[in-house]
C-alpha cells in the first residue's frame, strides 16, 4: 500500500499581467491559507516521507511552509509545473518506491482531474491549498492508474476552524 497526498498550490496574485505565470506570488488569502494548512499538516500523524513540489512560486511557497512546519523533506520537481493530469501522473509514476507516503504540490486542473481518475471520484474542484489524501493499493508508484486509490481525507482551508 502507498499513500499519496495531492495538494493544490495556495491562492496567487493576478495583479501583474507582465509577470510570467510560473513567477506569480501568493495573494493575501494565499498567505493566510498557507499558514493554516501548514499548521494542519504538521498536526497529522500520517505525514509523508517527502513533499515534491512544482517550482512555481505559488506552489513552492505552500510546500516550503508545509515542510518547515512538519520537518518533512522538500523536493523541488520542475516537471510538476503542469496543468495536465496525464503529465502529472507520469511524474508520480517515477517516484522512488522506497517511500510509502508522498505528497505532491501542483496545479489545477491536473490535481482535481488526477484525484478523480485515481479514486473514481467526481470532485468538482480541489480548492487552492486543498489537500487530498489517497490510499493506493499498489507496491510500486509505477502502478498508479485509474481506480487504484481510495479517498482517505480531503481538507481545505475553509474546513478548518
């Protein structure tokens, strides 16, 4: 069994049209949600062995907060800067099999689409800073495929008190 946490980046700013998408920082809500989700993440007893993150500023900022709060190792992965669930799946299928529980911080629609594919769910949207935990019936990350997972937990900032 493997556990995969798919995490959508925190809310970003859109006020500078000249800024490349990869370089957009968090807005005020994203900064607040980042702190809330980092506190929640640190409270988990079933934390991942590593956090892989897109190198986009908005994703890396949330991933760094999660790592700092929990002590979980941060692993920047440029290939996670994708909006396509097939490309995201390809990256995840190459994760090291020695790790039983991993997190990946990325982007929509790839995150929502992949949650729905892996767990046969019909989530309309994983919101910004949302964390989805999937339990996967497999021995190797290369076996990730449609229907291999069960939704174990879904948490978003608005769900936290």
